C-alpha cells in the first residue's frame, strides 16, 4: 500500500538502493518528469548538473550524512553538442533533497525532486540529448514511441478517433551521401526535417528514426482520409529541389501509412506496418504513397520463406544451370550459350529465375548465388572446351555484382579453370550504368583489360542513351525480345533496323533474343543481325543436352543458317 501511495505522490521521487550504481525506483511523477526515459540505466551522478555538484554528492555519500540538497538537470556528464565544452556555469533545472532511508526491507537514499522549470520544458540539454535527434532537433525514436503510446491511450478513450502513422523514407539519399559526402547529406536531412515539420500541425509529431527515415504521428484524426492529405503534402514538399552550397539535389520521398486501430493496435505493429507499406511502395518506384493492407504481411512472410529456402538451396547445391544455344546468323552454327539458373526445389520442383531472382537481389543473396553461377558457367565452358567445343559462355550479372571488385573476381574465376577470357561474355542491363557513370566506366574498363566481353541485355527497353555506347566499352547489343515479338506481325522492323545500324556505327555485334518463328529469323537476317537465340531451335537446356545438340548440329553442317532458310 505504501508503494501505491508513493507511486501516486504528485512530487517526483527516486530511490537508489545501497551498493547499486543505477536508479532503482522512480515514482510516476518522476517517470513523467523524465519523459519515461529508462531511468534504471542512469546513476544519480548522470543527473547532477556540474562537477561541483558531483563532488558535493560524493562527499555526502562518503560522510554518511542523513540528508543533503543538490541541484541537477543541466550540463551533467554530457557535453554541449555544438562546442564540445561542458556547461558547468549554466543554471540547474531542479533541486533535489537526498534523504537516507534505513528500513528492514531496504536501505538506500531517496531523492525528492522539486523542478524549477515547468515540466513541459523538460530538463534542459540532458533530456534534449536523450530524447531528440542532435542533427535535426526532431524527437528521436524513444520520444516518438512514448508519444505514440500516449496518443493510443488517449484515442482509446474517444469514440471514432484514429491515429495516422506515416513512415517516410527519402529516395536517392544514399547517393547524395556517397557522392557529395556526409556534410551535404546532413544538410539535406536538416532541410527535409524542416519541410516535414512545415507540413504538420503543432499537435503532430515528426521524428527521425535514423539515417533518412522519418515517422510522422497524426494524433486524434476524425477521418482516415486525413492521412492522405498530409502524405500528399509531404510528397510535394520533398520533391522540391534542395540547394546545398553550389549543388541542387532533386530528391523525393516514399511514404507508407498505417492507421490505428485498423492497421495495428500498438506502437510496434503500427511502426512495422507503416514501414512495410513504405517498403512495398519503394519497391514499385520512387515518390510513392502506399497504405498498409494485411496482404503485405502475407507477402512479407512468403518472402522470408523464399529467402530462407534460397540460403538452403545454395548450401545444399539445389541450383543448376541450363544453357540456351546462341547461333551465328551467317553460318548457322552454335557459337555460344547463355547460362540461365534453375532452382530444383525439393518439394516444388523446378522454379524459374523469374520467381526468385528479385528476392535474391533484395536480400543480397544474389551476390553468392551470382558468384556460384559465374564459377559453374566457367567450369562448364572449360569442360566443353576440353571436348573441342569452343563455346562463348554468356552469364547474366545482377546490379549487385557490378562493383569495383568484379574484375578481380572474374579474373580469379577464369584462372581457376584456365578458361580463355574472350570466351566469357557478361550480360548486364543499361540500368547498371545510369546510377554512377564514372564507376561504370571504371568497372567496364577493367573487364576490357582482362579481355572478357560485355553484352548490353534488353537493349532498347527503357534507359537507352547513345551516350552509353560512346562512353562504355561494350561488345554486344542484345536486341530485346519485345522488339522481335511473338508473331511475324509483331516484329518491330524499324527498331530492330535502328539498333543494328547503331551497333554497326559503334562497331558492336548484335544478338537477337526470343526468336520463335522462321519469319522472325528471316527478317533478322535481312536486316543484318549477327546472331540470335530463341525457342525456334532451342530454349535453355541442361549442359549434357547442349553437348549432344552441338554434336548434332555439327553433323548437319549449316543446317541452321539463315542464309539457307531465306533463299
Ligand atoms: N542475375 C541473374 N539473372 C538470371 C540468371 N539466370 C536467369 N536470369 C534472369 O532471369 C530472367 C528469366 O530467365 P529465364 O526464365 O531463364 O528466361 C530466359 C529464357 O529462357 C527466355 N527465353 C529464351 N528464348 C526465348 C524465346 O524464344 N521466347 C521467350 N518468350 N523467352 C525466351 O528468356 C530469358 C533470358 O532472357 P535474357 O536474360 O534477357 O537473355 C531473365 O531476365 C534472366 O536474365 C542468373 O544466373 N543471374
């Protein structure tokens, strides 16, 4: 009962048990005063305002006096964030009376606190540091959680009240940080924080969780639609250019929304679901607004299962490569083979890459999987070479593999199998080249030095810029199957002709993919395409079948020549 009374006392009280460094107990008023910070993680020393006060406190403990008075709350052990100086000269925020308590149950010191400031102002810089993000001055995660918790309690007592939680993540922020340095990144964050604050009412909270992640709390909403009005305002505010020194940055934001009570009953669920909505939107493009729906959780669970199974597959050797033959248009001979991964799932059978490459990329499992593909394809190329088949092996790369260490790794893999570099062709898409052109030129040049070939996959679909061809050392343009079409009438002759003309101009070879009919092949030949692949003669097949296929085509010399077909 006494504990109950103590907890309800309007004055803040702390207690530290003898022999323990940290605060043992805080009554409700003290917890409120310190904004529900975990006081058990702090000692009384942490709370005292100056070195002088701390010395006085130590002497009090050493002397064994029954009571003493101290002031605390300001400089404490924390340095001034701007100057790095301690602030001993500044005023205290509270007075504290320390009283020794000796009872049969417990022995220690009780501290009775009398705040000098009003509670709403908090306890100066000490609590500022504990509850606010030092860069932007916004509430941090702890304070946000506390405010969300309070807002949920309040809304629970009201009829038809809603809370909106908006998870905001800046797009392209990492690139600014990496390219222009942390000072520029910090300036962008400060400006973004200011803009977010400007989109809200005083009673709303915007907190910075860390990095480029912010959360907006809209308490006591009358309608869930209000969240979209604020979210749209945030998207607009973030999409305006940000000037930092001489640079102008064009960023945007992705926003995910979860609404209490429909999308989560507590702080964790709301934050998790708003985050998931944001993440789903970001996956579909930038500058997006997504509202949480329960299916996102199902998708996330399914994704987590695939991720775990992919790890098992890599460990247990459940991936295999199939090879799709590539034909020379003039001779009709097989000149190469594209390695395409397949997953032999123990219960679900063969799973095509379209069902797992994206998860592998999102989880970065694509790095070890892609490395396995490279090694296995080169080993197979070596086996064919040993049989007298000089096939060029094409390997698809993920953007995640396209880094500064790529050339060294490729060299290592080629050396391990003594495989000629000119028989390896790495396929990449133009999207690899757009984010950091200097880096792309560096990587492609080191691949060129080794002597491996590079093909631009899906050429003409999306990012194409003739500048790439001028600046990037590549060897082959793969004409995307969407231009070849599935019937003769869908064959886009103008585009295919243009791609072939561009390739000639830049001294590159062309390879058409997705050739399914004789008519398409005849047209490609007419337009002067160098090589092709497609279901017309073969999809991707196991290595052994391709060996037999090559032997057969060798026997039927020139059987597949387009020249012969078209004449
Ligand atoms: N990073 C990696 N990506 C890989 C790897 N292996 C495959 N992939 C990528 O997955 C996508 C789907 O590949 P897949 O299901 O194997 O499909 C390939 C061919 O089977 C298919 N194809 C071939 N001929 C035809 C045809 O005549 N018609 C038709 N409709 N489809 C055909 O095309 C796919 C090959 O495409 P591309 O890579 O653009 O040449 C695909 O994007 C693969 O790139 C891997 O190891 N790593």
